């Protein structure tokens, strides 16, 4: 459980750093709360993101054995699900970063199909 908590907090910071890098490459933050924090500065954004995540984790730990919405699904199962979703998000952000960075060479799918023998 501790390893998942540390991983979630680490992925939160990595998400924040990649978000700031994408903002520098002319992307936008669509979450209004995070957009407000970005306008306040990079440190405020990273601290706010970390604190908002850290506030929710104790609830997941304390109520980990409680059923969610009166189903067999337990609250504690949310933590690994959040980790998986963060990994998918970070892969998506990394892909956007690779596409948007200066000097990146991106081939359109149609060009790749024509180039294949």
C-alpha cells in the first residue's frame, strides 16, 4: 500500500512537470482549478497539484475496505486504478511532448502507409 501511495504522489509530480513543459510548447490546461494554479506560477501549480492529491489519499487508506456505492467494489481498489490511469495519462503527455517539441519529425499515417513497400 505504501509503495502505491508513494508512486501516486511521484506520478502526480511527474504529471505536473510534463504539464508545465506542454504549456511551454503552446498547450492548454483544460482543468479550471489547475489552470488557475498555473496562472499563479509553476511552484503554486506543483504544490497545489501535490496537496490536492495528498489530501485524498488518507481517505482511500482509511476507507479501503468499505464498499463503493453498495457494490462488491472496495474503495481500496481505487488506488491501483488511479495508478493505471496516471500511467496512461503520462504516456499520452509524453507522446504530445515528443510531437510538439521543436525539431520533432512526425510522419502522418498516410505517409507511412505510402512509404511501406
